[in-house]
C-alpha cells in the first residue's frame, strides 16, 4: 500500500526474491509508470530492478488492493499546522481500503512512521470494519531505516525491529521479512517498534542541532566552524556532525514532532533541537539577504543569487521538507532574483524557479550560496569577484588541498 520512495523499492525487492507483489497507489500516473517497468523517483539501480520484476510478472501496480497473504502499509505520515499534529489520514485510508480484501489468518504490517499506539488503533479499526473475522488476523509494526541513494542495499542489509500486537504476529512478521532481509530481525512489541523509529530520527535531529548551533556560535565568534569541528573530532570520543541549512527529508524533519506532540512535558530537548534546526534555515536566509543588501548599496542594483542545491541532502533528487528549497523560496518571496542549480533534477524548471546548469549560474550570479553539498559543488572554483556564502563546506575548509 503506497508506491513512493519506500513502497516501490520494497515492492521491487520482494518481487525479486520470488514473492508475487501487487503495489497499490492512488496516483494513476504512478501505477501506469510502474506497469511499464519504469519508475517515478530517482534511486540507483531501482529502474532496472522494476523493469526485471514487472517483465517477469512478479510485480504489478494497481489502484485498488487485491486478495493477499500479507498487506504492507508504506504511505506518508506528515504533520499538520504550526502545532505539528501527526496526520494519520493516509495510514487510516490504506487500512480502510485493504479491509474488504482481508481474510482470516492474513498479516497486516505498518511500515509508515507512526505515533506510539497507531498499530493498536489500526487493528481496532480493522476489527470494527470486519467483525466477521472475529479478530483472526495478525498485525505488526516494522519501521524502515534506509538512506535515499542506498535504499535497495539498506532494505536488505539493515537490521529491523519488528513488533507485533502479540507473539504470533511478531513471529509471522519475522518469517515474512526473512524472505528479503539479510540483516538481523529483532522481535519486540508494537509500541516499542513504533518508538524505535521516532527516537532514531530524533537522535539524529539532536546531533544535527548541536552542529547547527555551533555554526551560529562560530559565526558570532569569528571562527571557521568547519575547522573547529575538524579539530574537535580528533578527540577519540567526539564525533560532531556537519552543520547545514537546516534539516529536511521525510523522517528527521518530521518524526521528532510525533514525540513532542504526545509527550510535550518530557520531550524538552527534542523540541529544542527541532526549533534550532528550523531556525538555522531562517538564519541562512538572513545571511543571504544581508549580502544582497550590501551588494545593492555598493553597485546600485539588485544582485543575481545562485542557489546551489534544492534537494534536502547531497546527491539525490528528493525535495521533501528541504531546507535548501525553503531558502530559495523565501528569497524569491522577498523579490530577489534567484537562479537555482539542482543537478539531480531533470528539465529546466521547478515550480517557480528557473533551473540553470552550473557554469551558467556561476557566470550570471553575483552571490553564490552553497545550500547542498552535491558532489559537483565540492571544491568548486568560483569566478573572481563573486560573493560566496558557503553553508555546507563545499569550498570553505578542506585541509591539505
């Protein structure tokens, strides 16, 4: 249920291991694309695998679920509003859609990132929708923990925490994942498995917030933060992460809010980390605006600003919750002339931006803002006379080079 960044690779991988898979999505374009053996996302090696398994008849896409032994829910779980309320409407819709196909003894697995207690709520919903089954179905929660750009490898090799609503559900889910996961499968209960996913990403968010806060402190102190972190990390028990323009993606920028929403009095550090990482994006915008104001005062015209990178992390095309994209949008909303460079997007436009290749942007721009550390940007020779704002250490500090 769901053929997005997680559902499609998971479906293709399962199909490649001899499981007959129907991938369900509400988007007709996605269904048509997959059934042609093509993909609608960018992920290394995925298109070849999808082509292979669809041609072999092991994977087909559909708009509605069909009868099955196992149902896997891999749909988005965003947050709503300024209070970041978890939105489980997609999960609930998927469960409602699969309910008519559910048979006695079937296994339902939720992979979507979810607040603690979601698996129990969805099981109760299924019992309500299908009272004829008398609760004779199994249900478990198993979060994915993959890195975009390495999804197919990590789906197979990363360890998984698998929590059923009872011991039978846990055992059945573990038996299922053994078909295509080489990593260790650790049994637990559903609530713990749900919290595991949330705290993994909250932990990363807190670590990134420390790095981002260091960048703010270093800027105020006149210190090169990249050199600072490089030297501090030479301590054998210190491993500070890299600061950037904020935090994006479908996990780290969202999942900690699930904890904060349900445990607001206890989750003080987690809330503060989210606030720091969100503030970093606004700080980057102010830095660029100040540079633009200085340029305008000196040259009597508004500068052209090159926004290098729009994705939420290096070397992928994923724009979900991207702080770099947010920066470019805020600058555009302020009336600034922004030309964007995103080497991982095809075409020459993205919504309100005109996309340019790197040489063109470097030639046109007065201010060059490094927002994402894509490989083509690392160690880039910037033309003389340009104002450079490097928020991701693309060119700022590379000792020995």
